[in-house]
C-alpha cells in the first residue's frame, strides 16, 4: 500500500525550516512515534506507527520511508510491519560500522481494556497498561537493513532482573558505544508496583552485538509513575549522560563513567519540563543537543513549545533554548525523534497532535543546523 508523495523537506544553512510531513487522514487518523536512523552514508530510514482513534489500538501498522539525499526528499510511504490483534512499536536500531550487520529491537504485545466509539471516532476508555503484556523482540539484518531474520525475544527476567510475569514495557534507547558494546535502555512497569502504576528504567549491555544481554542498572524516581523514556549519549569514551521523563516538572539526569557498568542515582535538574519525552543527540562538533517541551508541569500538558538547546560541557550546563515549533491549548508537539545527517543538517520528526474533536495526529519535519542553534 502506497500513500502518495511526501513533501520536499528543504534545508537552508543557518535557518530553521518546518514541513508538514504527512497529514492525519492519510490512510489513518494518527501518525505517531517516528524513528529516524542512518543505515548508510546519505541514506536515511524513517518508520512510524499509524492507527485510528487511540494509541492503545491493536489494529495499527508501522509505515516506512527512505531518503537518499540526507532527508531532502522521501520515498512514498509503505506499510512495513503489522501484527494481527497486536501492537508493534518503539523501534531501535544499531548498525555495525563497516559491515552489513544491523540489529533492530522493538516491542510487540496486546492492549487490554481499551474501548472505542468507532462511529464518533472517540476513545471511551484507555487500556489498562498493567494488564497489557509486551514482548521485547530483536531481529538481525545481514544486508544493511534491507531484509531481517525472524525475531527472538529478550526474556522478561533479563529486563526486570528476576523471574516475573509478562510485563508492560518498551525499548527506549539503543546506543552503540565507542568500545563496541551495545547499551539498551528499557522502560518497564515494575510488576510489584502495578497499582498505582510505577515505571523503572532497566539498563542492558551486550558485548556480542546483542546475542546476550547483561543487566547493569535499574533506576526510578520518587514521583508518581516513576522514570520513563530515557535518552542517553556518550559524551566522550566511556562517559555517558542521560535524561529521564518524569512528573516532577523538571528533567532528571543520570551519568556513568565506565561505559554503563555503574550509574549515579537519578538527579533532578533545573531544566523545566512537562511529563513528556526528551531526546539527546551528540553532534559531530562534540556538543550535545537537547530537544524537549520546555515548560514546567507535573501533568502531560502543555506539550509545547518544542525547544532545543546546546551544551558544550557534557550536559552540565545548557545554552538558551530556541523554539523549534509551538502550539496552543491541548494540542501537542511530542513523541519525536532526531538525527544529524552527514552534511550537518539536523532533522527532528515530531508527532503533531491536534485535540479538536475528532482528534488526530500529523507528522512534521523540522530541519536546521548548529549554526542556527548557536545564533543569538
């Protein structure tokens, strides 16, 4: 199934360009959760989740597109993956440099308890996460991501750290370290803390490209719902810095100085945030880029503006934030992903939720560079 042409995402050095990438109603009412990954020089891969009515849907699909010119133009999107009566989402990728070997980690499961009015396109009841088991799956590619082997499961006991019933969780970040190891961060609901729900972050490390995983860390924060959606970068060899979504109104941070073998306890920062994801990216210059909803709130609103800031000291301090996009009311700019292309341009693909009934969600593409970020 092809969904037509995507717009040209123009890049202008030293400027910010915003593009409506794909609109709600193009096949599905919601386009959410984009993931960007550079499988080879100049060729970028983008996949995202598409569904109707609510994200706790068991009948959504994963769409994909590719770009051969660093994100300027994109192929017509096509259906990439779907599982009957199940949800497939939260894709993470790693590609071993100089080889055709690639690894993909994602989740597959089933939501229980959600109810919809399909005539009015309204959600009547949200799913019960505690009763919605998810499986952490991984696939391998031997041709740079063109084809993939059948999936294998990362056992729940590895993620949780003990024998546990099926759990609700998702892979949130897969990082290729300078020593060749892989680091996987998984957000999961603690099976012992299902009511009220409370999330932890499990840190897994592999020295054999994902054949075996060892748990090296587990952390949470004291606020309601705990620690969610971590993002981590390697600021210099072995030195790791990360941020965590939570409900305190400020981002938490974590650090490791030994390739993720041990971690400092999560520490609340002075960076204001809503309960929403934040993403880190180490740029080619060595500076860190943080993208997040720069507004302090202990709830999930307002998820705007979407802002960006630079750090020159490994996340110890941040420059003044610059607004990438803004919204009003209950509309949202969140659930995004980002990368830096080989020519220096930075792509941020964000979900653009529109709350006016019937609610829906587009994808927008924001294109800029370090020169624009650093300008007064």
